[in-house]
């Protein structure tokens, strides 16, 4: 009978947990997976009365109330397009397809336009929080037609995480690909945040000689202060975890090659399209690329010279400076991400509210942190804030930590320990606060070899010099 509130297609772990979350909030949900055995296994493991299995797309669609709401939890890319192709003949004008995967926002823009021509409504919805978030409450970032969001708002609001003030971490962001764009930048910031934490760990581990059991309480202490976040919390847990086979810290046994699914790269690529500098996020993407060159790095370690990574100073002081540098660098990473969102809002007509964007990340998602309460407050106090670095709260925080930040980067350089994200954050800060940069020389060089012209500081107009004849 057509009495189900929503259908979900794709029963990998995220899809399964979202289905359970939706059902637990009192909504009736029909579930379908291309492999019928997986559907049967899921329903057998979770025989809740609100979950109904469908053995075909036709059956899934037939179970839904009108307008039909279908949530796709399939792999981003061609799988989304293929599923949409199969669904289109089964749907009627006004029905809603929701893509809850990590789709590229440009694909979402295309799908929105194509489905609009058929009278169907398409929502690109970013969902962050991993498996646990999907089950207990993720951060949800919807974009698309406002009336389509209104039709699914009760469900999304019910399943979303709750911020510390009780506000659901879901809100309509804007038209077209706004939701997936914001999720993309969220993931870019996530790359930056993770790399910064890894650099802090590396500096204290290889530099100061602190082993994982010694580092675990340090990160746990950091998690009780201004650095409180999901990523710091799990870092403390990881560092105190012992491998049952060897009784060694498990983190020491994990190969040092980090993988990536592409959302960080997309963020970097889009920043170049829009002309917005995000060097800390870019450095994090590049650091993962460098980590993948394991065989080359092993060979280079025996050939290329450098200092011995052994810190001889006061370890307690180093821990304090690294903590300050991590927080200052984190501010820059978020400032870069928010600047990119601000530019995209104008370029793509999303009309994004940066205060709303930051508020959605306060709970449920991977980058959830106490820090985001202050980011939210900054944009609510000044919606047109040019850059997060200029918010009085963050300006003061950076001034307070600046010397420790510089000392940390200096120490890492002296020890030969790479801190690309942390040092790029400091360079971003120094460049952004510089009234004059050496781009005047670059522009002169461009005019010299390519007659690209330049502007002057003492009079208006565009100029070119025949440099060889002067």
C-alpha cells in the first residue's frame, strides 16, 4: 500500500543506518538494494515494523505516498545517474529524488536541470557524520528547490544531530547544488583539520620523542579546552589503543599512506576556478599525495640529507606552543573554507548564509567542534564579514598565539619535520595581513616577457614598458 513516507535506495552501511534512524523517528520507510540478498539480510537483522523491504524499484515506488520521496544512498558518479534513469519512468511530476551521497556539486546542478524538465524535483543533500552519525544524528546540508525541501523537512529535521543549544543541524541552504557544494567544502576543511592534527602529533612524536601512550593524555587534555572536537577526541582514543597481537600502540603499526576519495581535491580545484586562496586545505591534499609516494620516500630517506629530528628543549614548552599553533592554524583553515563558500555563493547564486553553514557543523559531522560556536557567532554578528580572521574574537585569538605559532613552525623547520599545513596557514596569515606583497615584481616580469601591462600606485590607467629600451 502507498503509505510509506520515504523510500531509500542503497543499503551499504550509511544507507542502512539512515534507514534505521528514519524508522526510529516514527516514519515508515521502504528500502531497496540492487542486490536483493542484502535487503533481506538487513530486514532480518532489523525487523522494525516501520521498515518495509522492496525487491524491485517498481515495488519501492509503489509503496510511497505522493509526492513520492526517494533517498539515493548509492556511490557518487555514474551509479547515481543510472539509478535516476531507472526511476524516471516510474515517477510523476512533483515527485522528489534526494541524492544523499558525496556527489560533485556540478553533477547535482546538471541533474537538477535535467529532472526539472521532466517535472521532477531533485535535492542534493550533503550528509556528514559517518556510520554513527547516520544512525544517531548526522549534520545535513540540503540544496535544491525550496518546495522540495519543505516536503522532506520533517524527516530531515527529525533525524539530524542536535547542536549543544538543541538546534537541529539541518537547514535549507539554497538552490541547485548548494547543499553538495557546502558538503564539499566541509570535506576540504576536514582534510585541513586532520592534516594539522597529524602534524602536531608528528612534531611531538618524532621531534620530542613522546610515544603514543604519552601523547594520548595530551590530546585528551586538549579536547577539554578550546580544541575540543570530534577529531581531537578520536585522536586521543587512537593513541591509547593497543594492538592485541603485538601489545604495541596500534597507530605505530599502520602504514603511513593516507587515502582520499576526491572531495578534498574538488575543493582545491574549485578554489582555483573562483580565485580564492585556500593554501592550508591545498597543503593537506598534497600531503596525502606525498604520503602515497611511500617507496620513493623510503629511497629518498637514505639519500637526502637533513637535520636529526630530535628536540633538545623543554618538552612542556613545546607541547604548549604546538597546542597554540594548532588552534591558530585551525582558524586559518576554516577562514579559507568560509571565504570559498562566500565566493561560491555569489558566483553560483546560492545566497548562502555563512552563519547557518557554520551552525550546521556544530554537531553530527566530522568537523564538529566547540570552535564552531564561535564561528557561528562571528557570522551572526556580522553576516557580511569579509574574512573570519577579521572577526574580533579570532583576531584576538591569533594575536595571543602568534609567537607560539611562529616558534612551532621554526622548531619543525630546524628539526626537519614537515608541517606543510601549519606553515601554509602561517604564510596565509602573514600574506593576508600584508599591505604590500611582491606581486609588483611579478607583474613587471609579466609585462617584460609578455607585454601583459601593469597598473601604477601613483596614477590611474594601464601601462606597458619597453623594458629593453629603458
